[in-house]
């Protein structure tokens, strides 16, 4: 079996930055165990498998060790493959996913994606979380039982974070979003999620579904600029529209090939 393979960098305008993503267009989804093995072998943050249906695509995303319910950069990268290779006549595309219908469309030289908002609420500050992060945050929020979001005062505090990931694995959470006001953007963040096999995500679309509602309420601002301060780094524009979040970013191609299994 031969499977087309695309490796792209999302939420950046240059190679070797942003969030790397593997895209595998399929005729039909493969056995789940095989898709997991392919994702582990590819080894970017996520591998997206997409299947064309009548008028849309279905999408599933796998990390090194689990399937995700939402991947912003994986969806953005999948749309880039559709627009540049699979159906270049299109300027917008819909993906049916476990998080509902996600639409991506061209907006100038950017791609825009419409995602469900994931607003967080104030939470208690778990001792294990503070111990793992090594810095006492100003506030702690949580989205459902999924992610903690911790608020700091300054961008430099986010840059200086050096978590103890063994301790962080003891915290009952999918991931931890750390955020603060930015120096040259509206807000900055980092996202830690060792439960997936990767300690830190380069640029996290789904985390901005939680970040955007919070900073919208704090800054009372429509379109906001954001930067994720991972080693690779990434830039986004975000906007809260009702119960949805619009993310805008660029995607660049790194590699095309064929997987043989």
C-alpha cells in the first residue's frame, strides 16, 4: 500500500518554525492501530489522516501515542494540502471531525480556521501543578477536565519556565497552557502536554480556543495577535466570534513523499 505524505509547518511563514504536521490523504481510513503506528513513525506533533467525502473531508489526528479530538494546526495544514494539491480550485474546505465541522478558508495570504471556543473557568491551584512548573502563577483556570490554563504577569516568566515533566505527569490533566501579556503581541503562551509523548507543543491551535476567550475578556479587543514561545515559535491572529474562535496563520511546505506499508 502506498500513501501520499506531506510534511508542513503551520502558523509560520518560514521552514523549521511553527508546528510541523504530517498529512496523509486516504481513500478510506485505515485500521486504527496502523494509523497510530504511522503517526509514531512520522513523529511530528500530529499526523492528520483525511478522507474525501461528498463535498467535504473527514479528518482524524494522531500523536505519537493517542488520537486527539481537535488539532488546529493539523486542520490548517490539511487545508493547505487541499488548496495547493488535491483541489486547487477551492478557496474554502470543510472537515468533519470529532469536534464537529471545521471550516478553513483563504484570507489574503493567510489561512483562517473556524474552531469551537473552549472557555475556561477559575480553578483551585493544585500543589502538584505549581511544583511541576516551578513558578507560582497569578491565577489558574481550567477548561472542563481537559486543560489547565495558568496566568502569569509577564512574557519573560513564560520564557523562563522549565517544567519538571515527571511531576507534570502526576497532574490529572491533558495539558497545561501557560500565558501572559506579550511585549510586542497581545499575549504569549506555551503548551505542555507530556501525556501525549511530547513534552511541549510548538504551536497549539486548540489551546488558543481557550486562550482567546480569556484574553478577549481581559483586553476587550476583537482581533488579537498571539505568539507561542516554544523553541520553534509561531504566530497567530485570533478572534472570538460568539461561541467560535477564528485563528489565522500561514503554512509552508517542507517535504512531499510516499509512505509504503
